[in-house]
């Protein structure tokens, strides 16, 4: 199985996107500074539409991204022996994803999440089924991409870190989900240490290193001290930053052709595309150029996968990019 280029590991779900009517719900700014979605308790609220999107999640999104960019890709995930699980398996196979590591659990339900959409933003109602996670024999893939799993899967993290250490030539790309960030870096220090690539946004980086440091170059150094070889931080409109062997690189956003429709999956698109670029033999500045293009495309569609680009489509965007769409070395 050494022919695998990219193996993605993490939970999978079906997302049901519910578009709220803006005259039936409202967003207010709380004293904490965060926006709060409000609806009157006890009301029957009309909504605009609902769209079912199977086979999504941080790691499945990454798998589809890598496959469309030309990598031989497999997914390690868990589903129930139910209608939702079968729909997911067929969806993945239609995308060309190797499903030999999709574990079907008798008596378990397949994850199903509800995404409340308000304009381009969303609030997600999640419930992770408790699966017995097992790291399969994946051979020695070039890259393992690891992201969100259920809160019961702490030991699973250590098993994945050990697998990467024991398979020379296999590199780990780690994009932690909310639960993994909340655990703290000490609980997952072996995963951080095993990571070639590490992705998070600025606020997550501050939480991980337990600092309110605003200088992203310093935050990158703090993350690198935890173990990752190449930490990468995204900062919304300010673009993305990566700490490579030769210093800190900055990449601006790729211009949106129209206002975003749905921001779900933008981070997954960036992280997976960056990883795929390195897997295809490119350097860090090139990977920084690739990532924002897929993010731009994804937010023009509902759901995290519809807008993911093929290699030829991505190259077309690169060819027509503005002159100032280049990676700049900061230090």
C-alpha cells in the first residue's frame, strides 16, 4: 500500500444545511464581543431551504481536495451500518476515494450534523457517535492528514503519532479541531512533535500557546517550539503565514469573484491544498499560493466540497491571478 500519496484520518458526517430567514432570526453582539444568533423561544420559525450534504468533515473534505488535485487518496473514518453510512460510502467512491479503511460499525449511527446558515456564516449543531477507533495498516503513505475526531478518541491521537514515527517517509499534517485545541498542547505533545505541517488560525494559535501575542511571526515560533516543522497560521483578510526553513512567508487572500455564499470548509480547503502542493513536490511559497485559491472557490458554494477544484482548474486561477498575488518573505 506504499502507493498511497495521501491518507486522511478523522470523523465523517452528513451536514444538513438549514438557511434561516433573516426576518425570523437575528444576530446581536454580546458583551464578550462575540456575535450571538437569536430566535424567539417556543416559536415556529419558517426557513428558506434545507440541503443535505453527505460525506463531509475536516478530514473527508481534505481527502476530496487531495484527490481532485491528483493524489492517490484514502480515508480512515467510521460510519454506522445504516442508510446514512451507505450514502457516505457511495459518495466517497464516486469521488474516487479509496474506502478500504472506512470502518462500518454494527449497532452504531452515522454522524449527522445540522448547520444553521445565516448569510454566509453558520452555527453547527454536532453530535459525535462513540466509535471504537482503530488505526489500520495503511502501509507507508507519503502524507497522513489528521483532523477532528470525537472527544472519546484521546488514545487514538497517540496511536496515530506512533504510527507516523514508526513509518519512515510518512509525514503528518495536523489540522486540530475545536476539541483537540481545547485539550491543550501538553495532552497531544506527541502529535505536535510528529507533525511536519500544522494548521490553525490566529485566535486558535493564541489559545494553543496560551498567549495573547499579536505578532504572527512570534506565534509561529511559539508553535514551532511545540514540535511542528512547518507551522501555518491563517488570519482572515490578512492572509496566511508559514514558518519554513528559510523564514516566515506571507500570502494575501485570493480575491473573491463575488460575496461569499457559505464559509463552511474554507479552512479545510486551504490546509489540504497546502499539504497536497507539498506532496506534489512544490515548496512552501508555492503551497501558500495554492491554498487560498481553493478556499476562495469553496466559499462560493453551499457545503465544504462542491467548490473544491481540480488541478487544471487551480492552475487556471494561478495563471489569471493578480500581479500582487505572490508569497512574500517577511524574515
